């Protein structure tokens, strides 16, 4: 019976995130559209992307349609936008014991990034988790999504001088060239 309970607990903890992405498809210099507002996850995604150097655009509010069921807002998306970020989330839950060292808030969300030019979804992430671990996962995913030519590590490697101590490590990782 203990083995069954242990297996059940392991399966419950493993199914928290489902991530599908296309590596090296996100251009860091492009403009990204995301709707305004939202709970903590939506705000945090915008903040993380801005800290990483992305240009975030929330569009211009054109009209608000109010009817009995709900309010609908219509935004004008600029023509220079290449990517659209969509975050669907439930209200965050305070879980001080479960997420004690990980941000205290429990998020349940769905995150999607689509490329307007290619009409492809380059990230689809359905997840649940504590605030800080979800943001760490987001940074790891963005590291994989960014195009190689726009990553700071590539620029740093190209800018190193031959007398730099780290240069030997780079040379060893690359195939030798005959002069």
C-alpha cells in the first residue's frame, strides 16, 4: 500500500508543467505584443522580458464594449509587432507552507508565444508552480528560444582576445583550423 501511495504522489508532482517550444526562433530585437493587466504571472512575464532587453508593447485601447455578460476591450496592435505573448491564468493562491522558499504564491497558467510573420506558435506552456520556480523556468525557456546570434554569450565569445585566459577554453571547444 505504501508503494502505491508513493507512486501516486510522484505522479501528482510530475504533471505540473507541459512545455513545447521551437528552439532559436525568438528574435530578441523584435517588438512583442502582450495585452495589459492580468494577475501576477502576466505582469511577471512582461517584467522578465523587459529585464532581458525585449521591447514590450501593450497596444492602444480603441474601445470598450460593455454588455451584461462581460466587458470586452479592443486594442490596436502596431504593424511592427513580430511576436504575441498570451498568458491565461487563474488567480494566484497564497501557499506559505508549500512555496515557503519559492515566492509564497502558487500559479496556475497557460503561456503562449506566437510568431506573427510565420504564423507559428513557438512556445506553448501549461504550468502550475510556485512563483520563483516558474520564473526560473521562464528564463530557462527564453534562453532556449532566443536566436543564437542575439545571445550575449555569442557576442562575448566573438569579442574575446587571444590573450584572454578563457580563450583557450573556446579554442578547445572548436575544431582546429590549418593555416
